[in-house]
C-alpha cells in the first residue's frame, strides 16, 4: 500500500482475475468473460505511455464495448501534473511539497481522459477501499484476521514488538516484524513472474 506503491492494485487484479475463472458466463446473450476482464493496470512503478495505452484500449473498446482499468492511487502522477499545468491548471501541494492526491484525484483524471479518448458513453469510478471498509468479512477474511491476531497476541505476551505479517525476508513466514525494518516508499517489483505473466495475458485479450 502507499501513495507510490502499486502492490495492492496488482495483487487485487490478480485475485479478481482468479475469481473470474470460477464464474459462469452466457455467450449466447453476449455475457462473456472478456467484458469482465481487467484490460489495463496502471501502477506508479511503471512509466505510462498514455497515447500508446489509449490506442490499445481503443481496440479493446471497439471489440468488447467496454474497458476495465485497475488504477493505483499514485499512478501516472508526472503525466497528470504535466498535462494539468500544460493546460493552465494549478497543481496543489502540501507543506512537504507532495502533490495533494485528493485534490488532484487521479481516478477522476484518468476516467475523464480515457472516457474522451475511447469515446466512452458512460464512465464509472469505484474506489476499492470503500468496499473493503463496508463489506461483511467472508470466510477467507476471518481466517486471515484470526491467524494474524493469534500471532500478534503470541508476540505481545512474549514481549516482542513489531508488526505481524508474512515476512519476505524470512521465507514468507508469519512473523512479528521489527519496527526498525519497516518504512514507507518501498516500490512494487514489477519484474515478478506472476505480474509479468498476468500483464502478458491482459495484453493478449
């Protein structure tokens, strides 16, 4: 997670596509898997060639009459800033000089620009965090919650401080990770095999 990290968006797209495989579609009424697919993933760690992506997505729109984009909050910031300032707009920043994402609103910017470039009749922006905070926990959620909570209690009662999670520096074991090992700004590694395979599949839709 984080304003400049695309891990959560990439992992969500992977999980979403996995769930798609278990759904039943009805091609006789044009209810096909390709319309529910992820057609584009935009992450902060990857430079966005917007013209090229729009040309690719235009073909998807022509073929399936829809385009589904998974957008990470900090994706395309340089693109948005340059385009906004080029068109005479003002980009607001906080006291530390960081662009105020809430005011810049990448989701709305991409929705507007993609809608215009792809000749979309309708555009819908959905923020995943809203669903996560409002939905009832399913079995998988509850299993995760109790597993992490049990480890947290075990660590606390043994006097160990930190954050409980799967530690990639410890063979992905559920561990109490020391606070001094945790910091923000760690980029998502887009070279990972599962991500590259997913992007290849998406670009072949």
